[in-house]
C-alpha cells in the first residue's frame, strides 16, 4: 500500500483504522505535533472509501478489537464509520471501538449516539481537562469552550446506549487527574490515564 495511504495499522492484537486527517482540535500532545508519531506515517493524501477501509481490514476476526483512530477525528466521517462498522460486525468483528474528541453532536447539530448503537462496543472520549478553560488551553478547539461542554454532553448521552464508555486524559501539565476521574465517575463512565504518546 502507498506510504501516503495507510488506512489500517496494528498495535498488539488491535487493528486501528485511519480514515481522516480532519480534526477541530490542535492538542498540544497530539501525535500530529511530534516528529516520530507512533511509527507510521498516517497522513492521508485522500480520505478512503468504505471499500478501501474494508480492504485494509481484510478479515476482522483475528483481532480482539477494531479501533477507529488515526490522525483525525473519525466521527467527522460518521457515515463511513457506520457503514464500515456494520460490515465488520457481519464479518465477525469481536469488538469495535471509536476514539473520539466527543464533539460530533456539536459538529452535526444533532445527537448521533443512537445511530451508533449496536455498531460501536466502546466509545473512548478524550476528556483531557478538568474544566473548559484548561481544555481550551491544552486542546485549542475550533469552537472554544463550547467544545468542552458538548464533549461532556456527548459522553452523558453515550452512557447507557454504548456498552462501554471511557473518558481518558493525557498525563500533561495543568491536567488535574483526580478531578477528571471524578467527572468520569459522575457521568458513569470508566476512566483511563494515558501517556502523551499512547
């Protein structure tokens, strides 16, 4: 496959799907900001079609998890995520996870969570800060503080609809980890602390 068109990459027993470069955030710790990234050149010269994503997976059954996660925000291509996830489920995928900034409802102007029910097993949402001001400082979202509140509301809507919901933060200066864990607990979500490249 063309070096500029890496759609799937494997880490341990998970297969990751890279479907877009687009993201409304410019997080200080993002792999986009590093020289080495994760060992793959994930910058896409063009966004892959459903057929190209499925061809990059081949057979989902050997993997413990298929993860929508690359250089960009996967839910900016909601219809692709839905179509690919549905196809992979039919092909025997064990589990499907989406790593997201949680701003999809703000982007689309509607609650998209019900559209992902029965397709996505785990929603991993980047909380990244204990309050809106810190979030803006670290993540530089295009929509300012509104992005933070939208992300929290997205997480709230996921709980009870998506089987597993995780709120994650990066271990980064200015992040109050206990406060972030308390937010996850209050929302009824799991909590995960990540290293800057994780």
